């Protein structure tokens, strides 16, 4: 027969189940579950439950307060409005400005649909470009920036590779030079997208 000490009212197996259940709950439900368990045990229960569940006494005390607050129990949000971690895009100053600068000369679009645009840079190349502006972000953040600014993935239509064009980098460099030369002029500029016919 197992005899439990007063300081440890539950067996090790039950404690493990309690902790696993606690970890599966949302933040507010964790507080309230811990509070219920502590209240059930009475004197010393708060300290014991805090140790078993790995939370603080303050967290449990907050949960106890919420259990007696009808308004708090009716709330469905886990955090208050505006709570939680802000996105990297919102936190880093000048991130979007630097992002647009990096892709400025590497952006193209569909002549049929003005809203459709893409960049010939990979996400990693954009990350490296941002590093030159003293901004360090992951490719995940770059993906979020591309989506926010409505860039799409351009799907290759060729089924057979024709090999790398050695002059491709020079072509983009030349286009950039021409843009810098002609944009300040008052003359009209026409962009034409052409396809090579076989």
C-alpha cells in the first residue's frame, strides 16, 4: 500500500500526468487549472502545485483571482488586445525601405497584369542584400515581405534546361544603367516584354 506524505499528495505518475495536461493548455487555462489544483489542496497547495507544474506562485494567484471573476471567465481571448510578440517587420526600423531598395533593380512584372510582379533574386540573396544595410533577418521574414508587397513566385515553363546564359548578369546590369540614364529625361519610356521564338 502506497502512503503519500502530506507535502506530496499525489504520486509521481499522477504529477507527470498533471504536468503533461498543463502543458497542453493555453496560457489562461494553465493559470486557472493550476489555481483549481492549488485550491483543492488547501494549505501548502499553492507551493506544491507551483513546483509540480513548473509555474510561479504569482501565476497561480492570478488564476485564483480569475476564477472568482465572472467577466474574466467569459473572455475567449488568450491575451489582451495588442498583446503578444510583434512581428519582425514591425519591430525593425527601415526594414521595408531597405528591402525595396535591395530588389529595386531586380524586379520585373507581367505586361498583361500590372499587379503581378516578381524578382530574380532568391530569398537568400535578399537576406544578404539586407545585411549590407546592417539588417539581419531570416529567409522567413523575407518571404513575409515578398508576400506583403504582392510579389509572386514565377514558375518556369521550360521542361528542358537550355543551360545558363553567361551574359545574363550583364543584361541586368545594362538594364540598370539604361534606367539610370533615361528615367531623369522627359522622354516617354516604353517597357516591352519579348519572347524568343524557336
